[in-house]
C-alpha cells in the first residue's frame, strides 16, 4: 500500500472514497453512484424509483436527504480523517418525481480543527434545484489509511 505522505491530495481523496464506498451498503442499495471525488468535494447521483415515492406521488424527502447526506459524507471524508455528521439541515425547493435522475454536489465551505461546514445542492437532470442541504462535520480519532504515526 502506498504511503499516505507520498499521495497527492486527489489520490488520497480517491483512496478514502473507495474504502468508504466498499462498506457503504445504504448508498449502494439505494442505487447511488459516485460521479466525482476531490478533496472536500463529492458528486453523487441516484434515480428515483417507485419504492422511493410517497403518497403524493413525489420522491419521499428522506431519500433526497439521504442522497445529500451521502454526498456530504464522501466530501468530508476525503482527507484520511474519519468524519461524521454533527448537524444537518435541508430545505426542499421542488419535488422529485419517479424516474428523475438526481445529483447531489457537495462542496466544502470551511474546515478548521475538527469541524467542517459543507453545502450540498441536489439538482434534477434538467438543472432544476430540488434541495439545499448544509452539513456540519466533526472528525473522530480514526483514519481510513495508515499514517506514518499509525503503522498498518
């Protein structure tokens, strides 16, 4: 395994995303796909299936939240420091409907000490904004890959 100090930030982000994805049953079972990973960034997609619709015939908000939350998780875990959600909020702007292809794009706003702030925009394939999500992250004392101080 390549030493993390020899990896570029992009290589480190991709390695962390792969390790995280391999254990992320929830995102995989919902049909999510990683489209883009970079330090502090992630774009994740999902198509709304019949099982995701509510009594109004729209996508249940929990699935939209889950898509945004997954993009948030992958964006804030790109630095080889395991990071969890501390607080999240979502504003639903427009409904998603059966068959819509949604993409959640997460971007880091701030990362200081153990805390981070990430904005995630969920859009439909035609560019219509479906939801805006803000996540506050907190690092924990674990890494994905061994570091110099932490042998394999």
